[in-house]
């Protein structure tokens, strides 16, 4: 006997630990997705491929000016101090622009536009003065323009910059005019496309994170509703049957033991339902909920009256109405002090109406509880309504209406 009890206890504890590995797996997946959203590699470090571009990725392009620096060092540039000052001004303006380009407020500021204009003026002055390798600053000007200018203004601005580059290169005659113009246009448009794509990917990641948080919140809400409905009804039944067993034990021990067996059965069923609710596979049965409501109301000294009319309901509609029966019966047992509770279900091909009325104390001074509020939200998502309040004569009434969705067999029949 002890061995059997120990085995049953181990089985029960094993069942309680069953969802642990699922929880750990979900947590690992969530952590991995969070790392990917931050641009990290699966191992946890930064991912150079997935990481978004930043200002530092545009700074190495300044190496295009090494030819101009070489000319100054070798003494091939007249007035070298003018060239040095021009290089310092160009590099300072370029660095300022690329760092401002990755912050929306700074990028759209008027000072950034003036910096871009100044960069264009310096580029044209150096190219006209020296030509040759100094013309390579025009692709850098195009790159800075593509990083700063966004939207519909990019096209006209880039064509203007390209046209200026072609004219200046044509007058200098030191390098291929078409190559300078093409390099200027390509650098600006490709930079703008990459940055626009990067911002789109960033927004998509933020949207995905918001959707994930919304899904988690929705799942928490669903679980809290299910747990409230499950435990509220089950504990109410256990309390009522325990009180009944205590009252009748001095007079009829067999009847008291029957109540105790019912308590054991209800507890085991509650464990099963809670496991199913945790894994998300629980679907309430309307017929089972009506039977449980009859038994719980009878045990509480409330006479149940159940009336049903109309065709059978599809599983989803029946499951939602089963939750309403459970919550309303639990509230009647806990708060009403009623002698009778009527449960009436009327269904048609289009709608189902469930009305639960007791002749107890009515709504009183307490506001609707979280159970009825959660049920109202759940029915609203399915296109239905839930109303509650004092009955016309005496007591409390809960009314639920839901549209009836056709079952699979009915849809097949209509198609045939």
C-alpha cells in the first residue's frame, strides 16, 4: 500500500514538473531572439553582418583623399598650406556630417544643411584649384549627401551634386569626367539605399518586439482568466462540499464519506484542468460545465433549473458559454444566498443566448468582479456580448450572446 502511494506521488510530482522543460525551451528561444534583435551573434557577441551601419562605417572612405595627401607630401601641390587647410576643413565637415546623419534630430537641423553646403563649396574649390586626385573628393561629397538627405529631396539634390562634379571634372581635365560623375552619383544613392534599408529593418525589429510583448501580455491575460475561472469554481465547490460533509457527518457517515469522495474527485479534476490550462490546450465543455453547475448548486442548497433549446453549438461557441456557466454558478454559490438558479440556453443557426438568473440578494454594493470582466472581454473578441445586473423581480442575472459559427460538417453540406 505504501509502495503504491509512493508511486502515485512520484507520478503526480512528475506530471507537475512536465511543463518545466517547455518553459526553459521558450525562455531560451526568447533570449536568442532578443540577442538577434540587438544585432548579436548566436554566441552572444556582436554580429558584424547583422549589426546596423553607423558613422564609423563611413569614416574609412576618407582614404580616397590619400592621393591628395601624397601630392602635398611630394611637393606636387602649389601653395601646399592652402591644400592642408582645405583638407582639414573637408575632413572636419565630413566627419561632422556622417555623425549627424545617424541622429534624426541632428540630421534635420538647419546647421547640418549648412555644413553640407560648406562641404560642397570646399570640394569644388579644391577640385578647381588642384584637379587630379583632388577630384576624388566628389564621391565623398556624394556619400555625405546620401547619408544626410533623405526622402523625396534626395533625387534632385544628388543629380545637382553629380552635375556639379561632372562640370568641375570636365574643366579640370585631369581625370575621367564620366567616372567622377558616376562615382559621385553611385556613392550617394547606394549610401542612401543602405541607410534607408537599415532604418526599415530597425523599425521591423522594434515592431516585432512590440508584437512579442503584446503576445506575452495576451497570453498572461488568458492564463489569468483561465486560472481565475478554474480555481474560483473548484475551490467554491470544495468549500461547499466540505461544509456539507461537516454538517451531515454526525447524522449520516456514509453520506459524509460520499461528499469527501466528491471533494477528492473535484480536486483531481482541478489538477488535470490546471495542467491543460498551463499548456494552452484546455477547451471547456458546455455539457460538462452544466453538469458541474447542477452538482455544485445542489450541494450549496440552491435548486438548479436548466433549460436548453435549439440545435447543438459548435465547439468554440460552446466552450465560451461553458466559461460563463462556470463563473455565474460560482458567483451564485458565493454571493447570492439564493434558493433557485435558472440556466436557460437558446440557440439558433445565427446566435446563441445564455441567461442565468438567481433569486438571491442581487448585485448589492460590490462592483462586477474580475471574472465577469474577463469573460466580457473574451466574448467581445468573439463578436459577442456579456451583460450582468439585477434581475427584474429579484436576484441577479447574467446574459451572454454569441454568434454561432458554422461547423465543418455544415460548411461541407453547404458546398455540396
